[in-house]
C-alpha cells in the first residue's frame, strides 16, 4: 500500500470515528434542547396565564427583567418606663446599612446578587439578611439582623441625658410579615414591589396579616441586662394601588396585627423579671412604593416599615422599629 492510500484510509477511519462520537453527542444535545424548550413553554404558559382580571393587571410583554437596586435600612430600639417612681427613657439607633444589588428575572424566576460597600471597606460590622416573596394572592417579608453598633441616649431618674457609646447594646432580631389579599385578581403587590406585573387601573384590597417578631437584646456597662421578646400577631389591613396615569403607580398599604401570643422577659444582673402582656401590643407593617414606566424601562422607590411594642409604659415598655428603603431601575427585554 502506497503512502497516498494509507493517508486516505486513515482519513476515512478518523471521519468514521468522529461520526460515531458526534452522532450520539448530537442526539444527547437535541434531547437536552427539547427538554429546555419544554420547560420554557411550561414556564411561559404559567407566567402568561395567571388568575387575574386583565382589565386591571397584566404581565409585562417581555420575558426578561434586569433590575439594579440601592438598598438602605435602619433600626431603632426605644424603652420607656418608671423606676422607683421616676420615669426614664432611652433610644438606640443601629448603623445604617447600604447595599447595591443586581437582579435578573426570567418568566418569574429571579436571581439577584448583593454587595455591601461599607462592609468591604471595614466601616460596617453588623450582619443582616432579608428575603421577600410578593404574589398577587399572598406574600411575605423576612428580615434578620445581628447588630452591635448602636448609639443613643438615656435620660431619667432625675438625671440629665447621657450619651451612650456603641458597645453598650447588641441585638439580634427577626421579623416575618405575611399577607393575604382578597382582591388579588385586580390588586397586585408584585406590580409595586417586584415589577413582575403591571397595574393597569387603580384597585385596592382588604388584607389579612400574620406576623412574627423575635428579639434578644443585651446591654453591658454598669449593669448587664438581657431582654427576650417573642410575639405572634394576627390582624387585617388595607392596600391600594393608585394609577393616575398608565406610566405611574403609587402604592400604600398598612397591615396592623394584634399580638395574640407574647413571651417577654427581662434579666438584670442575676434577677429575672417576667413582663406581663399589656393590651394593646401590636405589630404594624406599612409598605409604600412609587413606580414610573419609560417604555421597556422603569424606575422607582419602595419602602417597608415594621413597628412593634411590648410591655406597659407605667412599668417598662419596649418599642422596636425597622425600615428598608430601596431605589431601583430596571429594563425589560
């Protein structure tokens, strides 16, 4: 066999080998592609056919939504009471937390990434995590905070106001606030907070609410104290989406819940004091949003505010507030 025939035989063998490898691989790729297309069609059908009144609510006409956000949050702990017949009061504020996040949403499936510049620069040492899910019929917020950089003041017992240093108070707390919207076919929370729907006409809804709030606060200094709080609340409220123009959306909702279970205790040095339930103890969640549409782009701001009170101001009452502000800009593709 001459060299030319040998080369030709080797070439044919190589082509046959590649064909044997390529055809099964191509078959597997085609099966995977068909599976992806099938899953995409299911997502698209579910996304485009929700149980809504399309005169009031619609889906965006695009599949992709890209959103950039600037998030700022803060917390305040206030106490009031009477000690040996003399009133006292204190207020402590946690350092503000700021993050920048980027998110992508495809047919209702969302993924986001957040960055805290202050933590990277060593200027923020607390820890905080948040999770929310907003749907037309129901939804919830969850926030957890582990903070030690509180600053504030104390006054009372006949003494002038004293500025308190950051290391006096440390607090771990969580909030869970859930809602159920009765008029979910015409009123959309996601239109205001996740932009996965578009509110076409103004509408409101009666809301049912469920709240959980827990807190563990420790003070150190001339005396040590440990405050433990756990509350469960049930209630009702109202939310409204106002659409003065097809490009504008204003949202406001208030959902107060009355505490139906409370377990609160205070330990000062080695003494443990049980704080009795005092009516009314409440957990209030207020949400607000402003959204402006620009064709396939949108911009706006959202806010969530939580307030909780426990105890009796004639003995000892504790007020805890937590707020989150978000500025956002998005593009639909």
